[in-house]
C-alpha cells in the first residue's frame, strides 16, 4: 500500500513509475509495502531493471564467441 500512497502524493515518482516496462513494474509492485520514498522506488526499480535485463540477455546468448 505504501507504493500507491507514494504515487498519489509524489508526481515525479508517479511519472517515473509510468515509464517502467511492465515486467519491471511487476517486480516493483511485489515490493510495494517496502517503498516509502522516491529513493526507495528508484532503488527497487533499478534492481528490477538489472534483473530483467539479465533475464532477457540470456534469451540472446547463443554461446557464440564472435568474431572468431
């Protein structure tokens, strides 16, 4: 509930939240009770983005050591 309160009262945090990819929002929403400030939101979102990029990177890793 803390995240939704933050988004209601902090326009900058709400604007940032709206720019997040849906898969990142899913992770951020899972931590909603722990997000009490804009700084908390940015930290959780940054970690979530890192996690998702690592997940997506594995999709494109074909193990090829180009160029040979």
